[in-house]
């Protein structure tokens, strides 16, 4: 038992000594699907989150983006920066705090023509309390998170 405990401790120490890794530019699932498979264009066009379909997929920025229709896919292909969520689809509040977190596709807002996603509706309320300030902080933190 002592040798098992010692091995676990050594393994934990080894992982703790590893340098921090840069954040992937897109918040994707284990299978490489961006923003949990939701259609980023739908937020703008339909005003709500809509699950994408693998039949209408597009590879961009190291991830697979899914869309509800071929038309949405083609609009995204023509201008991905216009429709992709800010901060690679990570939680905008978390990025404003200097780290990344996952998202709830139902916790979103478009501000000044840009899509922002949050971890949860509760976190989104915090973020919305000072959108301009949080966006400014996140804009400062995001490049640093990508370079870590």
C-alpha cells in the first residue's frame, strides 16, 4: 500500500512540475467539435442556440464547426471571424478573470456584433454586470492564455 501511495505522490509531483500549456484556440470537445456542436451562425440569424448537424460541418481554426443548414455553413465559411464566438468559444467571464472554462450554449449574448458565451446563466449574469469592463479584461487576457 505504501509503494502505491508513493507512486501516486510521485506521479502527482511530476504533473505539477510540468509547464502550463497554451490554450487551444477553439473550445472543442474531445472529438474536436467546436462549441459543443452548436451552430454559431444561428445565434445571429435565429436569435437562439441551435444544435448543428454533422452533415453541415466545416473545419476551421483546428476544430470542426457544425451548422443547422448548408446556408449557415457557407455563410460561416465566407467570414468565420464574423460568426465565431469570442475567445475561441470559452467562457467570456472566465477569460476576463485570466483562465478558461467550458460553456453552456444557452448562456450567450451578442454585444456590438460579437458572440460571447458563458459557463452558465448564473456566470453570465456576473459577466453582464460590467460587459464593457469584462470584455476589455478578456481582450487583454486572451492573447496571454494562447501563448502560455
